[in-house]
C-alpha cells in the first residue's frame, strides 16, 4: 500500500502517489455515502476522539459522521468549555485522553504546530483538523477530490486562490497539494493579505481579480479571517467586496466552465456574491461538503490500517 503514515499532520508530508491513493479510496466512500445502507466496518472496535480547541461546525460534524459511518466509537470533547479554561496545558489534556486508549485523535487548535507537538506525545494516530495558519490537510484533500471529479483530472489546471491568503491554513495546504500535483497556481488578493516570502512557493501573485482570473479552470475563494487580524488589513468590507469579492462579472474572466469553490463558512456579500455561491451550474461548494465526509473516511481508514499493522508487529 502506498500510504504508510502514522499521522495525518499536513500535506507537506505526503507524496503525490499517496494523495492519489487516498483520493481513490475516498471515491469509493462517496459511492457508499450515496447508497441507502451507508455503513462500513473499517473502524469497527476503534475509538475516535475529536478535540476541537477552536469553534467548528462543519469540520467537526464531518469527522464525526465519517467515524460513525465506519463503525468507530466517536466522542466529541468541547475543549473551549472544559479543562483549558481551568488552566490545563495541551499536553496534560492529551496525556489524560491518551490514558483512555483512543485509536484516532482528531485535533483542531488555534496555534500553528500544536497538533504536531501533541502527536509526539500520544500512542494513537493523530489527524490535524486545522492548526493556526499552518495546515488543514483534510480540507485540501477534499478540495482536490472535488476538483478531480469536476474537471476529470488534478494536474495541469490553472487554479486561482483568492482573498485572505495570509491568515489561511486552507490556502497553505492547497498551495502545497496543488503544487505537488503540478498545477499552475495564482494567488489573488490585496498585498496586505499576502504572506511574507510568498514567491518561494512557486506561484503567481496578482492584486487584481480581473487579471488574475483570466483563463482559470478553478476559482477558490477564502473567508476573511477576522479572528486572525489585528486591524488595518482591509479598508472596509464594502471596498473589499468591490475589488476582491467574486461576482458574475469577475467570474466572466475565467474559463466558461470554471468552477467556484469556498471552504466555508462564507461571508456572503463580502468575499462572494450569495447568488453565485448558490448557482449549482458554477458553484461546487456543496460538493466540497459531501467530499469532506468521504475524504475523512478514507484518511481514517488508511491510518487505522497502519495502526493495526504496527500493533500487530509489536
Ligand atoms: N473552515 C476553514 C478553516 O477552518 C476555513 C475558514 O475557517 O475560513 O480554516
């Protein structure tokens, strides 16, 4: 098997053929999820704990459903409300949970690198559900599956990632994944929302939507991440929408069959026009949500296989 990792911490650790293995398995899970009987047994007998130190609706629900569909015992820990407010450290919390013998730990944390640190301390497989501005690997994988199914391939596409790149772990994971699969990536946004050292990523940078969208196959919009800004990044939301919000006029510069993506949650009228977001002829935003469950099933299935192999050998 071409996927031998103990954890899924970031796209940067994956080889292109591992990405393909995971997406192929996820395709099978899309079929299962569309069937009347949706249960698989890949995680039967295993315990999955979801630890979200940051608010999340769709990612947590998606991981929970993915685990349940594959037969795991799934527990959600509301970390905001629990021990951290009492001053327990991340590692203390992890060690406590580790003593309960989970097999899969799904972690979201506001600090970049926190999930990697935690993975070094526990005995189970750890999946990064988003750490600060660092990585959000399952988001990039579900985006890749959505693109591959819509476009019939995942290479040699022109892909624009637009908006608040600087604060976005979604952008970072996507840039790494789509780069590994040999696509041409353009980043579009105001210079204040471009991360430092962006030129090292092998991407083209634009501060004009009309120019940047010219001839692209995929338009990926990002949320303005206000919670990671400390003021002064954009003049006003109105001005931002005028220059960088995606509407039908700006989309007309892309290829006629270009697809529109957004990881959610969306700010309608700020980064994207609401009608366009709902247009099923252009927008694949709902497909992204569907692919999310399948990709998380595939990721946990592959990690569980490796876990069983390691334990069997011990
Ligand atoms: N849901 C994505 C994330 O957790 C994108 C966003 O929040 O804007 O990074």
